[in-house]
C-alpha cells in the first residue's frame, strides 16, 4: 500500500483490515515521509508512504505476515548498550527517539561524555527520530567538539538520513554506514573531517 499526499491531506489505509483515515499532516519536504500522520493517528508502520501501515486496532494484533509488517514495528526508544572500546564509547540506541524517550539517550550521552574520548552513536535499530532526539545529538556533538573529540553517527536508517538532510544536519555529523566503519575511521583519525566522512557514504546512500 502506498499513501499518496494530496495537497495537505493524506489517506492512510490499514494493510490488515482496510480501515482508512484521511487527515491533515505536517510533512517533511520529502513527500514520501508520512510518519507525522502515522504517529498522530496512533497507527503503526513504516515512516514512508510505502507501507505497511496498521490502524490502532490492528496494531495490537499479533503480526502474522512474516517479514512484511516487521519493518513497521516501532518500539519505545531506549539504549541497547554502552560499550567502551579503548578511547571510544559506543552508544547503541533502539526504537523511536522522541519527546517521551529522549531522557534515556540524554543519560547515555552524558555518561559517554563523563568517560571521555570519542563517541559513536549506533543508530542501526533506531526507526524514527524527532526534534527532541536531534537536539540531543546536536548538543552532544558540540560538547564533544569542545572537548576536542568526535561524536559520529553509525548506520542511520533511510528515514533518519532523510530527517538529517531535511534539517541540514547531514553535514554536521560524521556519518558512517556501520559501527565498524565508524570505529575504523576514528582509529585512523579521519572522522574529524565530517565532509570527508559524509562524502564517503554519499555514493552509497
């Protein structure tokens, strides 16, 4: 199922029961992004127009459609783990980083700053990030720069990349395709140049 924006209106259709809702949504300049409507209506699903999407009722039902619906399952944001590797702290986040869950990321980033050294924020399992999460990352990046170290992002999803690009933040952070790539570049001292790091992933993003 694909949601097609019509002026300022969007229609969501549930892939499970066929129920639909049509409403005004504040969208990013990328017309494929429909997460604001999905979130506001209490639905679950992909942040992009290409589904799956599930209405509030069907979101509570067990997923029986194999891998199709799994990409639309967004859990509450949290921290999977914090690893200390030599002079690098890796903060692995998960779920949706928003106003309700930002405190966990804030605490993890504060811990990483207290430990010292470079910081890698692993976004492999982060589905959605809002202005709260972006603000936390920007502040942590500035704090790291003031301390003479680097904070970089690893494996952001297509949605997170879209948000970073829309907010003109994709040139602020060194961004890498994977945690291992970030660690390798930090070891090589290349991550201090965000432009070079982002250029390395641009051809693959």
